[in-house]
């Protein structure tokens, strides 16, 4: 296997602002062909609004707190440890 392991230590990722909230890229297209991963901490009550991605897929993992996801017609009450 020739793939190089990618390790990103705290504070090393590229930091930007998305919807006015700080976001840190952990993995980007420069690191892999098809995967990206970011750390985005959001305050209570924050909403991205309902939206659809036509090209890329989106996944989430809730580290702490709770959030509500709308996936098609299904509403999911996601709590810490939920992946979707």
C-alpha cells in the first residue's frame, strides 16, 4: 500500500468562517481523492436551513449536545455519538 497516513494535530488545519462560525478543515481534496472532513462547532439554535447537495455527500458525527437533521422526509433527533 502506498497511501501516506494523514495526521492533523489540534490547530494544524486550515481555519475559515462558514455562516459566521469558525470551521477547521481536517482533510481536504489535497489529502484524498474524494473525502473531506472538518470540525465545526455550532451554538444552540444554529441552523444551516434546509438544503440539498447535488454533487457531494455530507456526513456528521455529533460529539456533544443535540441537533435535528432532516433527511428526506425523516426528522432525526441526533445526540452525542450519532453518525449520519
